[in-house]
């Protein structure tokens, strides 16, 4: 088995310039058809939509290994593509895969279908996401991904200026991310469960139960309630879980009418997408 995994990893690396080439796919088909694959639960989200909270609850319920599908040789690079050799290495293991806000590109969807990655996509009202992004940026200005914002004295801007900047720098990317996954589900018939952030927060047990059913996990209501209580108590007492409950409707009264209109105009560029799920009617 180890020799097989090693040979597959080398094959994939050798053909990396071809993306997910037909050669690699045919080899995967041939070599994996008689191997038992572990449970692979893929969770991908819009930023600031309760990602860490959901992952920790599912980890508590299942005990599956938590992974980022990235290249461990360059862990600081926030790639938007699934790193295929990692999935090959962990083919037999039960996994909770943190999608890290990657897009539903043709490449990623091929891997999702090839590895039968049952996918949950968390989304949230886009106007509420913006204040949460601002809060997060202000707390992480010393992180490498925000070095340019620190140089721009982002923390010295007034609140409205910060929102103006983030609409162009971050919200456009978030809308594009939603478009990728909306098209994958509703136009390409990919098996994806869309989960509303407000449902996760307001009806946690029911939402987790529905997610477990989608993943094919037979977990009792009692175990779900206990896991939620455990995660909530850890979050409150030790602050080990990065989840700050965002206030529903905060964007409505923090953003100006002009700022909300700019967000709506960005969404209008995508004429075939229904944005009502993220608060744009």
C-alpha cells in the first residue's frame, strides 16, 4: 500500500503542469478501485460564516482527522486549489477537510467527484460578513496576509473608510466565491448541501443533525447535543475555538446606503445567479 501511495504521489507531481490530467485520473481509477476509501467530509464556506465552529462540532462527533487540503511544503500559501497528493496520502483515513474558502473550479470539482467528497457549503448574509471581516482584519494586522493593510494604516482609517476599502478588496472575492458554489450546485448538479450561518447559530442541533444525515453519519440526537454543549463550554471558558457570534443584521445599520448599493452592483455583474441566500434580492 505504501509503495502504491508513493508511486501515485510521484505520478501526480510529475504531471502537475497538466492539472488533473487524464493520465492521473486513469491511474487513480485503476489503483484505487479495490481499496476502501475512508469517510471524507468536505466543509467549505464564505469567510466569517462559522467555519471553525462547525468543524469543531463535527470533529467532536466523529473523531475524524482534521486537515487543510493544502501543500504542507508551503503551508503559509493560501492556495485556492485542493492539493491532490495529500488526498492520495490519506485515502484510507476518515477526514474532515477544511476547504479554506477555495473555489468550485473545474479542477476542484473533478477532485470532489473523483474522491466522492460530500460537500457542505456555509454561507451568510453578505452585509453582515463585512463588519465581521473588518473586526478580523483589525485583530490580525500583524499576520502576513494583512501586511499591505498594515502599511496602509488600515487601523488609522475611520470605520466608513475601512468598509469602503474592504468592499473592493474582500467582498468582491466573497461574492465570486458564492457564485462558484452556486453554479456548482444549481447549474452543474454537484452534490452540495448549502447551510445558512443563522441556522447554524440559532438552530444548532437541528442543523448539525441535517448535516450528519447528508454525510450519511448515524449519530444520535443525544450525542449531537452533548457535542454542542462541550464545544460551547470550551469556547466560552478557554477561547480555544475561533468563533465570534456575529450579530444578525449588523451590516444593515453599520453600512451606508451607498456602500450597500456598491455591494449590490458587484453582484449584479453576475446576471444568472440568485443572490437572495446572501441577502441581495
